[in-house]
C-alpha cells in the first residue's frame, strides 16, 4: 500500500471532477469521525494492487501493520488502474459520487431494470434531468424515488435532449448496482 | 348632391345710408350706448362669414337645409333690424322701455335665447333619430357654457365699470370699437357655444345633408380662445363618434370620378369626402395642439375616445402613435387614459381585425428600444392584456389537409379520364365545376367580413414576435446595465417577467435554453466564478431575483412535454434568498408565490433538498412577522406531508440515524440545499413557535410537531399565498378562515410506541411548565449565588483582618525585641 503519486492523483481527481465539479473539495476535505481520536482526521487515497482506496487516516495507520500479501482491502475502493495506466471508477464509488453529484438524471420505473442490466439510458426512459448538462459530463443515475442506481457519461446536452426522439441515447452506461450480482468476482 | 338651382338670393338689406357727419353724438346718446351695449353689439354679432357663405354657395345646399338656413337668416334679419332700429335711433326718449343694466341684459338676451331654443326645438321636432343624442350632446357643451357664463358675468360687471370711464372720453367710433372688443370676448363666446350645439344636433339628426356643418364646427374649433377650442374639440369628438361609418373610407380614384354615377352615389361620395377631409383636419389640429400644455389632457382624451370607438377607420396610425407616446407621460391621468384605451384595443379585436394590435405592439417595441428601457412599467404591463388564439394553428392544419385532399382528388380525376377519350366531356365538366367552386369560395371570402385564417395567423405571429422582442430586449438591458453600472433602476423588469411567465408556452424550444440562461444569471446563480454574475446578483433586489426564479419555473412547467428539467440552480437561489428576505424592504407576495410554485406544486421527492428547505423555513419563520411566518409554516407542512422520510426531523434523533444520508452533521450555512445535511437535524424551532403570540401560528406549529403521531391528519386547504394574505398586517385578523378537513390516517407505524413516548415526554415537559416551580427554583438558584458572593466577601475581609492582626503581633514582638536590645546595650 502506498500513497498515490502525482500522475495517479491527477488521473483520479480528473475522473472525480467530471462527476462532482466543485464539490470535489467536499470529498477531499471530509472530516472523518472514525477511530478513537477525539479530533476528526481526514480521508486520503491509497493505492494497493492497482486499486485506489478512499480511507480515513486513522484506519490507514492501523492498516500499515498488515503485510502487503495479507491485505485484501481497506476503506472504500473507488476504482482501479488498468494495465495501460488509465483509471476507471468502479461501482463502489457510487456512494461517494452520488452525494456530491452535480448532474443527475432520474429514470422512470419501467426502464430501471434495463439500466441495471447494463444498457444505456434512452430518452423514453428519462423522467427528469438537471439543467445545463454538456456532452461528456459525468452523470449519476437515480430512480424516481431517489435511490442511486449508477453513473455514466452524458451523450447529449440538456437542450438537445429536448429534441431527441424517444429511442435516442441520453446517458452512456458506465457502472450500475446490478454489477454487484453480475460481476461479483471482478470487483 | 343638391340640384343646381338658379335661384339668386338677394344679399341682406343694408342699413340706410346716413353720412357720418349728420349724426350728432349727444351726451345722452353716449349714456344710452353705455347702458344698452347690446344694441351696439350687433356689429360683432353679424356673422359675416356665414352670410357671405350663404350668398355665394347657397346654390349647392339642399332644399331642407336651405329652408333652415333661410329661417335662420330671417331670424337674424329680424334681430338685426331690431338692433338697427334701436341703433339708428339714438334717442333715449323714443327708445323702447329702458330697464336697469341688469334688466336690459335679460331683455336683449331673451329674444336671442328664445330664437336659439326655437331652433333647437324645431330641430328636435323635425327629425326623431338623433334627437335624444342631441339632448345628451347639448348638455356637455351647454353645461360648460353655463359655468363659463356665470364666471364671465361676474367678470363682466367689473369690466364694464372700467370700460365706461374710458368710453366717456372717446368719440363714438372709438367707443364702438372698444365696446366691440369687450363684447367680442363674452358675446362671441356665447354665440359660438350656441352655434356648436346647433350644428352638432343638426349633424346628428341628418348627417348626410348637414355634412357641411362639420366644416363650420371645425372652424370654430380652430378658434384662438382655448376654452372655445376645447369645447369645439369635444363636440367634434362626440359628433364623429356617431357619424363615422363602420368601414374604412376609400376615396374614389380618377377613373371612378370620371364615370357617370347616380345621384345617390354622388351624394355618398361627397358625404364621404367631406367627412374624411374634416376628420383629417380635425386630427391635424388635435395633434398640433397636443404639444401645448393647456390642451394636453383634452386632446389626449379626444384621441383616446376616437381610438376606442372607431379603431377601424382611416388615420388610425397617427392616433396610435400619439396614444402610445403618451403612455410614457408624466401626467398620471393622461397615462391612465392611454393605458385603458390600449387595453380595450387589445381585448376588442373584433372591431379592427387584429391589425391595430400589431401596429400598437410594434410601436411599443420601438419606444422601449428608443428609450433604452427607462419607462414607466405601465408601458409593458399593457402587453399582459394581449390574448392569443391557439386554435388558429389547428384550423390552419385542417385547411391544409383539406386542400391537399382536394388536390389529390383533382389529380386523380384528371389522371383517370385522360386515358379514356370519351371522358373528355366529363373531365371538362368536372374542371368547370371545380373552377366555379373556387370562384364561389373566393367571392364568399371577399364578401364575408371575417378575416382569413391565414391572415390571422400571420398577424398573430407578428404580434408575438414583437412582444417577445420587447421582453428580451428588457432582459438583455438589465443584464448589461447590472454588469456595467452600480445602481440603475429597472422599472420594466417586473412587468416583463410577469409577461414572460404568462406567455411562456409560446416561446420556441430553441430559445428556451437561452432564456433559462439569462434567468439564471439574473437570479445570481450558476456555478460561476466570474465577477459579472456576482455583480448582477448584488444589484437586483430580492423581489426581482425571486421573480426570475418564478418565471423560470413557469417556463419549465409550460414546456413539460418537451422535457422535464430539474432546475437545481434556481433551488439553490431560492434557498439563499429565503435568508436574505427582509419583511419591510421586500415584497412578501413574491416570496410566497415563489414558495408555492417551487415547493408546494413540485412533485419531486428529493429528500435531502426537501429536508433542507424544511429546516430553513422553520428557522426563517422564527425571525419574521406573522404573515410570512404563517405562509412558511404552511409550506413546511406541505413538504412534510409529501416527503415521508423528512418526518424524522420531527423526532429527537440528533444525528439522523440511518436516514441522514451521507452527510452526518447539519451545516446551517451551506449554500447548496443538497449538501446541507438537514436530515440529520431536529426541528426544535417548532417548540418555540408553539409559544408564538399569534394563536394561529402556535396551533399550527404544535399541529406539525404532532404530525407523526396524530391519528387524524388535518389537511389545510390553505395555500401559502392565502395564508399570507389573511395574516398580513392589513387584515390584522387573529382568526383564520381556512376550512379544516380531517381525514383518518390509517397507516400503521411499527415504532410508533417508542416515538410516542419520546414525543409525549417532550410535549409534556413543554406544556406542563408550572410557573411557581420555576420561580421557586430560580429564587433558590439566585439565593445560592448571592450567598456564595457574600461568603467570598466575608472571607476576604476575614483574611485582611487576620493579616493585619498578624502584622501587629509581629510589630509588637519586634518592638519588644528592640527594647530589650536597647536595654541590653545600655546595661
């Protein structure tokens, strides 16, 4: 386990910025009340076996006592680095991202299942959408009862979405909570 | 028109030729003249103009009118003769009985009045139609005439006395001249008034034959005397209102003039041309005198009335231009007149077929542009009374479909028989039928007065584009001015936003995005780091920013079929504006409307956001007057009823427990409702509010606190706006009028008992506060404090005393020691 170096930190923050925008500082400077210390520590990012973890400092201190081979996971895994060095956010980052998301999309109950199987979000399944979305922005997908279902990338801006036909793709799928069942082994 | 009779009318008789030398003026004569001014006033009373007119143009006048004119002439002649006789005989002894000065007036005036009344009566008896109107018309100028008469009488008395002194010295000619001047002002006034009335009645009775009287009336209206001119304007207005036909007059072309036409057509043409020419002359005079301050109100009133009653007639553009220009005048009365006129113009589109609306709206847009948006809000508010017919589109589509079908049929018909030769006849027959059908429909359209659907659509679209051009210009101007300068008033912004809200469903989809962007910037929102939007938000008042939010929501709601957009930024703005609101400075109605539209009517279930608003509204209602507080509480209740999860705010579970979401602690100063963590807070404000001095608020607050456990949910049908209106300071009522409906809530809650205990305890402690106990405890507490202080003080004193005693002891010891030492030394 080691802290992230410059390049890796920029990669992680860039990805997160797409989803959270200026709320990124909420993630980075979140006070953590874990552990026996009276003063709240901070959260930090650690790299272990090509996976990036979002851990509180108190937990990190104690995790250093475990040998690298024996350490499986710590804190919250938010993503992993591929062989070519690119960073991908996994579904486990959903809680963190959904709380600080800037662009949200609510989908109708009829198309929830379709999204949970890994399909993209179509215009016909769109219930509500936040304003001022640019294409390529990170978007978090919610159900109509405000349960976070996953996240993706916006294919079109909000304005263009108005004129789209019902079978047009609005959000390109990246991760959804159905993956916990489908890709249990890969997480 | 009339027959060209070869009658030659003799000019009136001239007075007998007496050379001036023979006339000797005696003192008695002078006195006589002084006393009987009326006798000498015949010179002024001779209406030379009309006499010459009668002499030269008598041939053109019709028989009936001719007779009337002869009558008048005869009467005048008789009056003139009387005066002549009395004038020539300057012998006071031979004159008719002389009464006192006051009596004389009546003696002289009576015959004239009698004449005038006779003429009036004659006019009424002869023709029935217009008689009633004639009486009505008479009252207005006549009333004013009477008022003026009384005033002038009083003045005249004074004038005469001064004049007489001067007249004594001058010779007769000079006397006559002065007398003439003096009398012209008064007598001419009277005569003109009477004349106006006569002409008016005659015109109304038979407009076609008496059309020339219009010209005379116009002549009178061109008089220098302002009061006469005003009277002239008003009487002409009344006459025109009734005379003007229901169609636009088109003057005959050269060709048509050359053609031989019947008497009636000629008469009609003459009538129309005279009418039109006098109307134009009248309008010119009106517009010219509008600049003068004395005439301003009267002229504007005339123009407004004309525009209101005959908007379809010629010269409408000049009328419109004046009215629209005066919408921006400083005079309140004038502005109100113009406002009501244009409003009625917009609502009564049937009168003018929509063209006037287009022109008026274009003029308004032009004025807004020219004055750089610094105008009275009435200017733009008048656009709110526009109404657009949306069904026209449907009719147009149907028409198109029908025409297409027709075309298809025709093509089919043409194609099929072309193959067979025998059907040539049939084909031609069918074509003929089709052609005749077309011709018939074209004729029908030209005859029917209903405007074509296509034309209507075109006019509507032009109006809409002009209206929106104005609105967007105002918005843009507000943006630019707030970014540039510090404090510039935006008087047009409020009605502009209201209008946008009303007509938002007519905005094209392409422009909605731009519009929303503008509104966002104006409301001071967006994730912008740049300074321009910050400046915007600082310079607009809270009410204006609230209005921006309201409009944004209205626009979004009206375009729901396109896309349901979540206006997050406006929610953030509202969240912050609720804090910035100050009761005296800002308008409560706007705030309450914003609350209603954005929170009560919304069907979202975003828990974090709703909880944030609930908490903020509760905090807000603590520090604000009862009206806004009531409105906030109503909204709060509404939100709590809709969002079930927010009800854990009512429980004593600080930290939120499992429902708090990702944010564990409530951030009261957070700007974003989503990040406030309000689900982790508790609504302790309700406890304080239940002790509010206003009984309604306290009951409401305690009702909300018990919402979780209440068996019967009480649904108030009150909206926040109604609540605000009822409790605002103007009403000062302590009894709400909303009807309370009870409905049984049969939802079972598993953890009800535990919560019940919790809530009961809190409510018990809050309700069952015994005042005596409190006072006892307080007194105990304070006595203890007092005792402690006393204790300390005494202790301090004790310490001092012991210290001083010790010192004394020491001193004594040392003294002793000193003495023994000295003794020792001595020894």
